[in-house]
């Protein structure tokens, strides 16, 4: 089945489950459907909508009007899920683009085929205008998608305020990306599966707030075996395995989410599963192809279309990654590679850290929570007989301390000691030769950089003097010039 036909079925599915979308969509007509059957179904639904209202639209009536078995219609309506009018508009625009491309192909294909066989070009000049029209309309769609036709400036009063769509309030937003990172052995997968299990049952979240769902989850992993790791853990965590779809890592055709075909494959799977509210990619590196995780442009090119998919399909995107090895860097810079790439695109980011004194204890710390009205609380958990003993931390911990961040840069204590040494070296004198000060500092183990900082801190300045023989001499002087 072509992508266009799949989009047609998805549009019909939404119209059946939410007939009011017909009223909210301008310019939607049967011409957008390439399949005669789908076109007739759409026309039947539209006629019922106009004549009898949305409450009269059902599979049996439509099947009778188009003279099809009702099973053909129920296949279309299976797996329906709620979609916003805005996301439905995006879906229609995507389908219209496919439809225009198909019309262009059909207009030109026969002539190209004939030319390839006969070597004679028999182009019908009357088709030129039609092709130009189709190209212009397709170009208009592309410009609209790129935002070219949208106004550059809007008044804030023209924008309707709306609440952030949360999967887990203050922790994981829907329609956006969340990054979960940690060192190997920090139990990132355990934590992600605990979230998965809770969502599959609609259970309370780990911080005690009300859960969402039950809803479906799409879990992508190639690191852990579904049979001996993922399924047993979901069972022990109390999840509903019938609501958790997992990427088949034994499929010989691996998914590369940095490519359009790879993204389309996964999006079709998500749509087929239906009611997917969480997609977990564990880890994101295994599905990123040749993307350089340290190159911001590469990372943003990978994440932007994935985030758009999450918004279009209304699911939370959770990506699992490893900490980089730069132990001298602050915790926020340890999450993944390029900070402006990974953290810049994600609206939420959490780090899981093993307690340095009690290795069985793990901490979940918010590194970034842009959309939350307040920072989510730190969580802590232990793995106990296949379940997580998890809750809000009794004491907040410092991630820098737990990660053993090695402090680099100037040591204020060294600078202060150098200032005291300078005061003693001057011993009440107004000025001294710079070379004498520098030589004495080296002899006392004071580095050049520390000496410069002490000079600035204590208010010493450099002055140029001329000796009796005309030779220039640089001195340090105390006090204002």
C-alpha cells in the first residue's frame, strides 16, 4: 500500500470518529482521494453530514450507501484516536501534496513511457497548462509548510492561550521531546519501563500525582531482548503488555530515524497501533544512523522532524542517552553530545545518577524543565525484586557532587594567597620592578596566571618608567594612577 493510500485511510478514520472535523476543514473535497473506493466513502460521509448531521454517521449507513460490506468500513475505523483540528489540517495538507504529486505523475508517465519505447516525443500541448497549475499548487503547499505564506508578526491578543499537554505533569510533556540520560548501569531502562507500565494501566505516577491512560506505548530498543528483558520487566512492574508495542529488533531492515523513509516506517507503525501516547527510543544513538551526536546541526536535523511527528500524533517522545565522558563539565553539559542540539531541542531533560555512597540507590534529577510552572521534585528509587521502590527524594542531592565533577579554572583560594604574598612583598613600598615581582613569584610557586589575577584583585597597575640612561623599565604600582 502506498503512503498516499495510507494517508487517505487515516483521514477517513478521523472523519468517522470525529465528524466535526469536516466542519473545521476548509477546501476538503473528494478530489484529494486517489482511490475510487475512498472517494466514494468520503462523499457518502459528507452527504450524511450535510443532510442529517454528525450523529447519523456510522459504519452501517455508509456501507449501505457505497454498496460495500460493513467489514470494509470497520477496517478503516479500527484504531481511531483523538486528533486536534490543527493536526488534522497538517494531515490533510500532507495528503494533498501526495495527491498533487500523483496527478503530476499520471499526466506525464504515459508520454514518458511512450518516448522510452519509440524515441518519439508526442507531448500533448494542452496538458502544459494543467501541469503548470499542479506545480504551482504543490509549490504553494511547500511554501505554506515552510511558513512562507504566514505573517511574520502576530499580535499576542490574536493567539489563544492553552495549557501545556502533559503526559506526566511537570515531568513529561506530550508533543515534545524529553531526554533521559545516565551512565551505564544507572537503570535508565528500568525507569523508562516503569513509566511505560504505569501508563499502560493508567496508574499513579511515581511522585504521587494522578496518572494518565490507560494508553498505548511504542517502545524502540535493540540493546535489550524483548523475551528475556523487556517482557519480564513489564510483567514484574505490573504493566499491561497488550498495550505495549515493541520494535522488532530481529527485522533485517533496521530503522534509521535520521532518514525520511525510516521516520515514515515508524510513524505508520505508531498509527497502526493507535492511541499511542508515549514513544520511547532506547537508546536514541542506535536509531540515529550516521548522525554525529556532537554536531549541533546534525542533532537538530535528526530531532526536528521527530518532534514534529510527536506533535502531529500527540505523543510524548522520550529518548534515552548516555552521559558524555567530560567529567570536568557541569551536569547540564554531560547529557549527550552537543548541548545546543540535544538539550536545545528537548523541552525536558532528566539525569539518573547512582548514589556514590549507596550504589543501589538511584536519583532522578531534572536538568531542564522548560514547560513546567515549577521544577519537578527529585526522585529516588531502588530496584527490589523486579519493581521500583520509587518516590520523591527525602533529601535533595547535588548532581555535581554525585558525578564527581572535577573543578577546573581559577582557584579563589590560590588568588587570595597570592594577594597576601604581594602585600608582604611590597612591604609598604609604592612601586617595584615588574621583573623582580615575577621572578620572586615563580620562586614561591605562584603561577603567572594566578599572579595576574592577584594583581587585578589587589589593585596594582603597570607603569612605564624611563631610567637615567633612557632605558624603559616596567614597574608595578599600588593605588590609583
